[in-house]
């Protein structure tokens, strides 16, 4: 049986960047389970698992467009320090949730704090990166 869109699949994976730096793995944890083709994982991951058989292993490299997309400069913004509550500005590296016009929110990370303000980056941390995954299909349920 091969994995097809609509199937619930379980996959063990290890992800690394082009320089070999690991960024995520299911090692020591339960496999990642998701509905194939439902948009629950990046498009390249869905595409890579489609057609795999149980216990099949493969390595796939995804360009940024098939993973978290290109980095976007318009998702980096500087806001006044007084836009944040409290006496001290948030530290570099802290995550913040930004409210959007019309409702909803987006996650961003503090990347700089200066006299000019606080610079936030709402790009996914892996945006602009090609990703390589070692995959093993563990289970398929229809």
C-alpha cells in the first residue's frame, strides 16, 4: 500500500540545512502523523511522502518555495519601544504575537533593540532555507 492524499500517515524524519546543521527530528519521539495533502505540513513534505510504501526510506531536498518560502523583507519591521508594555523592552530572541488589522495574529521574533525602536521579524525561522529530510514511512491509514 502506498501513501495517497487523504491518508493519515506516520513518518519518522530528520531535517537538516544545506550546511548539515540539524533543525528538527522525530528521533526519540513518536513519528509525525498527519493527513497527506491536507496542508498540515509544508508542501514539499506532502509531495515527498506521497507514493511511499510502509518502511520505505528516502532523502529529499526541498527548495525554500516548497518549504517555508523565501524570506520577505516586508515581514521585518521596527516599532517604537513604547509599543510594548512594561519598563524594559523585550530581549532579542523573544517571541511576540502581533495583532493584525481585521483580526488574527502573527508570530514574530525580536531581532534588535535600539534607541530607534524594536525590530521584529515575522518570517518563519527557516524561511529562505533549502531543507533536506531523511524520511521513513511508518504507517498509512485510509
